[in-house]
C-alpha cells in the first residue's frame, strides 16, 4: 500500500506532504491513505522507493501467519 505516493512511511507518519507533485493533491491523497490506515491498523505501508519496504512486507506477512 502506498506505492509511489511517498518515499517513506515515516514521512507520512510525521504529517509531512510526501513525494513530488502538486502539494494540494499529495495532501488529499496522503490524508486518504492515513484515514484508511487508521481504520485498518494492520495495513502496511509499502513505499516503492523505500529500501526497507521488502523487510516491512516480510515482517507483516510473518505477523499475519502467526495469528
């Protein structure tokens, strides 16, 4: 989840507008993702350009299997 919207989950978690583009659109899209994350606590942010994305996905999958 997230893809090219942000370079890192921490950017979004800090409330900063991520990525490159029209700030108004980035803010609106970021707000939608954050709202979805608040409704689905297990939702994992996977930014395409974040080098920790693969590790984050593996951890999330391990947690899911451990249930």
